[in-house]
C-alpha cells in the first residue's frame, strides 16, 4: 500500500496581479483534479494587512503522482506564465501523513 503525499503551497502575488494569479490558479485546480494520481487539490485565500495569499492544499496517491503533477503541461505553463506575478517565491512543503482522517 502506498502512502499518500501531502503538499501545501503558499503563493503571494504582487498586488497588481492578484486577479491574474487567482484566474490562473482556478485553471490549475480544474486540470490538477483530473490527474490520475491527484486525490485533493484545493485553493484557499486569505488577506491580512492588504496582502493576499493563496494557499493550495494537495494530496497525491504517492511521490510518482507528485512528480507527474510537476511534469504536467498545465503546471509548467502556469509556472512560466505566472512566475513574474509573484511577490516572492512560492513556499512549498511536501509532507507525509502521520494520523490523517480520511473521509
């Protein structure tokens, strides 16, 4: 049995590109959810002191599925298009579950 892999990403867009990043991320959500090894791909947003941050919570079947996501055309195209829209490099953390409720 494989152990699911969790990925959490925080994306901070430049103020003038918040709508651009959100629009492109919604496309990423739809495409990523269709990937065979993607179990969860959720986009959330918070705003504090006028700064918007997008949070992506992902779960994949295994590390091969994570790599397939990173190799996908929609991921590469998104990164190429949106890279200049970020205020800072995305913070990405790859995690293994220890005790995770499954629904």
